[in-house]
């Protein structure tokens, strides 16, 4: 017996032409779906990595911010103002560095918010540091006739242009000058210039300055510096000694016979010691 002839619309697998076309269409749809899934997974990988980086940044940022907030709490008991100030400066610097290091992984809006928070913490620290600073007047030992107070006639004859100036883009400030001493304190973002006329044979005290540039010319007798943050200090020759403490992120250039440096952090110094 012979097999019946195959239908013209049926292939060798027993499928009709309609079924074969339907099967090819389903196969194409399945392939397209697999391609879409693969493309989505590939595009999600950078987003997943970026999300992990953001989580790591936020974890470290929150920890540093919490430590600094605890130190800035007025109820927190501190050992000494110097140690407390150093710890706060270190945490502020770590927060700034942390934000700058991860800036590429953050969007502009979030980065700006984090930087504003760090700036506000810095302002709170500066305000609290000024409140905790001891209200003491700095004085040097009497050096006899050479350090005697100027007479009233000499004071009246002194030109007004010889007074030390502290200037910024918007204002000019006259620092306190008591007797034979010059004192400049609690200034922010200023250029401070002390001329030879007002510094020679004088004792100079600089304290609680932030983001300032200080230029001292002439030959002062002694110099005392404390609590400088992000400052540039350039001083000519000092006849006596220099006492410097609590300098943070400063650039210091000076010349003296004797220098005492205490409790400073992240500062660079160029120092010349004069021979006797």
C-alpha cells in the first residue's frame, strides 16, 4: 500500500504553514524579551554600584556628623578647650574631605546639601569656640627702660597712618593696641597688615583668626599666636621669642631666636632660627 499524498500546506514535521509561521513569531518574541531583560540588567549594574557607593558615603558621613554634633553640644563635658578644638577641627576636615572624595558619585543637589551642612557645623564650632575662649589679656614681662610706655608727646606726634590695619573687601578694622602691646583677635576672612612703625619693639598677640592672611613687618620684640585656622602667617624677624599653639591647616613663615610650637595640626612651617 502507498501513503496518501501530503497536504500542500503541511511541511515534513507535520505542521501546517500557519502553525509554522505562528511558531516563528513566538520564537522571535521570546528572543526579543530575552534581549530586553539582558539590556535592563546591564543598565542596572552601574545604578546598583552607584547606589552602593552612596550608601557607603552616607554611612561614613552620618557617623562623622554625629561625632561632631556630640562635641558641639553645649552640655558635653570637655577636658580642655585646646583638645576639644583640635578634635572638632579634625572632624570638620574629615567631613570636607569625605564630601570632596565622593563628589563624583553624588548628584549636584545632594552634594550641595551636604556641603551646606558641613558649613553650618563649622559656623557653630567657631561661635562656640569664641564663647569658650578664656577672656584673658596677654602681657609680656617688663623689659625695663627699653620697654617703657611712650610719653604723651610721642603718642600725640605719632602719625595716624602708622596704626595697624585689618582689611577686607568691604571694611577696614583697627585692632586693639593697649600700651606697648598689639593685639589682633577674633577675625574671619581678612587681610591683616602690621606695618614696621607700629610693630618695631612691640609685643604682638594674634588669637582666634580663621581664613586670614597676616603680614607682619618690622622687628617686633615677641610674638604670641594661638587658635589660627586656615590662615597664612608671614612674619619678618622677631627680636625675641615666638609662642605658637593650636594652629590648624595653616602656612607659617617666620624668623626668630626662639620658637615654641604646641598642639598644632596639619600645618606647614618655614622657620629660620637666628644665631645669638
